């Protein structure tokens, strides 16, 4: 089902997620695919759609830092950098707090989290609070930044929220702190010099 990113589209996507559905949505980086992070069946479906190995963990998108604090521990450095870049294309790897989400996502003590900066995504997250949010692509292939590229090529999801073409696409920058040392796991839209 392809729907515009309006009030009705958000409601249908939210209802689908609550029933264990998988949704494709625009973000501030690329198109993402997600589901309820506590629903193991839906999570397995995402791995199958993407052809992704289960050893590669899935990140979680949140409506705000408050939701992230429910599932992960933010130390002083993570607090500071998240205040600077969220909402935005920065993914933080943090120590997981929520045992249920750790179990459902098959995590090993750490969780990758982000607050995206896209009106459609934030409207959906306002309802869901938390969503698995990984790039909507086949594992190892390029991500989609235009809904037209997804239709007919990328299948298996329940709802596509059509946000058209993403302006200024690119991957999020992934970081983690080891003590006070900032480690860049993947440089994306936010360049290393901006992080210091």
C-alpha cells in the first residue's frame, strides 16, 4: 500500500506497525524500513526483505531523547553531542538499558539510536515513540532517496509512506564513546571535524 505522508497515511502506517506490519518511510538521510522494535516476527521480516545477515544489528529511531533514555544509557558525552545534533543524521551507539528490546533485537549490550529530522518521520514517531529504522535497500546495495526508485524494485513491506525525493540525502554518521574518546564507526552526513 502506497500512501502520501499526510494525517491519514500516518494513521494507516501506525495501525499497520501495531499489528506487526513493516513500513517504508522517508527520513532526513535516505528511505528507511521499520517496525515495532519489540516485535520479533516483524524484525525477522525486515531481515528477510533486505537479505541482511542477522549478525548485523538493527538501529532504533526515536521521537525524542526522552524515549531513548527509556531504552539506553546516555553518558555525559553522549548527552552533549546529542543536544548538538538531534534531531539529525547522527547515530549514537549506547549501552542498552531495556532488556526486552535487547532480547527482541538480538543485541549484545549495545544499541544504535537516532532522532531523525524529517517531518513525516517525526509525525509517525510521535505516535509510535520508537521504531526499528534501517535503510530501505537490499543488503550491500545503495539506499533509495526517491520513492519512485522503491516502487516495483523493493517489495515485501506493508505500507510505503511516500515522501517523494529526499533533499540532500546521505547516510547518518555513526559514533560511540569509549570512555571520553569519541570513535567514528561510519562517517556520513556529519563530518568528523564537526564532531569535535
